[in-house]
C-alpha cells in the first residue's frame, strides 16, 4: 500500500513558526531577504535561520559567520552557530566555501532530516528557512517533513522572474502551504544624483497577478548597493544601517509576518 509522504510530517520541538523564503528564480534576493527578515524578526522573539540551499549555501558569508562551525554534542546533537542573536545552520559551515556538494536525493533527504531533528534549535518563535531556487527535491522534502506555517515568495518585478515565482506559488499551494505574501526585491533604484526612481528591471504583470490570486504584497525593497555590500561583508543592512529606509521596510514586513499564523 502506498504511504502518504506527508504522514512523516513532524513539528520541530520548541519551534513555534516555520517560515519558508522561496522564489522560482535564483539571484532574485532570497538569501538577502531571508537574512534581513530574520534580523528584523528579532524584535518579536527568538529567531533561527536555516540555510536549505544545499547546493549554494550563502548564509555563512551573508551572516558574517564564515569562520564559525556548529558543534556536535552527546547523542550527535548539533549546536547551531550563533550570530547577531540568531541561531544559524547551513551546510556551508561543514564544507569549504568553493567546493561542491554532490548529492543525490537520498543524501539530501537525510541532510534535511538532520537539520530538523538533530540540530538543537531550542525555543524559537520563528525559524526562517532560506530555500534554493525552483520547485525541486529540497522544497518537497521540506513540506513533507515539517509543518511550514507559510511561504514568503521573493521576486523581482519583471515577468521573467514572475513566471518562475508563480510556479513556486503553485507548488506551495498544491502541497498545502499557505502563501504569506510576495516581496518585490530590486523593485527600483534611486538615482544618487537626483533621487529619481530608476526601473532596473521592466515592471511586469506582478500587481495584476497578485490581485487576481488575492496574494498580499508584503513589501517592496529597492536595489541599493548598501544591501549588496552588506551581504558581501557579512553585516546585513538591518544590522549595519538599522535606521535606513531599507531596514525599515524589512521591519515592516517582519511585523506583517508576526500577524500571520
Ligand atoms: N535589494 C538589493 N539591492 C542590492 N543588491 C541586492 C539586493 N537584493 C539582492 N542583492 C544582491 O543580489 C545578489 C543575489 O542575491 P541573493 O540573496 O544571493 O539571491 P538568491 O538567494 O535569490 O539567489 C547578491 O549579491 C545580493 O547581495
Ligand atoms: Mg540564495
């Protein structure tokens, strides 16, 4: 008799809300948004950040934790890395930056299991999960293993990114995960000379799509070199420029997330 893979779904003890940060395309800013949202959520409780991008982990660098390593304690329990008051786990802590993780499905499923069952997350109000792009094994494994409260979809404004974001939304809907909303990243840029808005990517049909699907737009983040510099330097903008307009946008989005169940 076929078993239902969702039967293996199990809450993570002590973790109140699981938030998946996803997109269709790579490079739209998932990891940037996940790190900054995690930092902004500190205002509302204890936060964990899980890098589920097994093949392209970015969080050790983006969180300025490249030199840190999780420790393994008795009973093979893993103590996550702690940075900026956030508990972080990433496969990037375990492999050299620049070397590839070459895994097929079963190893990946095993790693995901360890992330959820063997990492000592402790008491967390929010566990933010940074997903790889697409709708593949990692996403499926996540929704089968743990009860994800909702997914936050990151996209850039143009249709090329939106087409893939729609696929991610479709996948979550089909697997019973609520869509918390969409964040439009690199929405525009302010011209440093005259303050005028520059449309970096052409604006596609995102607004009408969200309206037709009744999906909330959680916020808009502009392109700003302080954001990319912060990611590169390991000090996300919410930490380095906490009063900036961008940090405020992340705070407002974080606040909206606290109202979602
Ligand atoms: N709003 C932004 N302004 C400036 N640079 C950004 C912004 N969002 C993302 N970036 C940069 O774009 C690149 C890709 O972002 P990343 O978060 O790694 O995307 P993803 O996780 O979706 O692949 C990174 O170098 C990041 O610093
Ligand atoms: Mg990423």
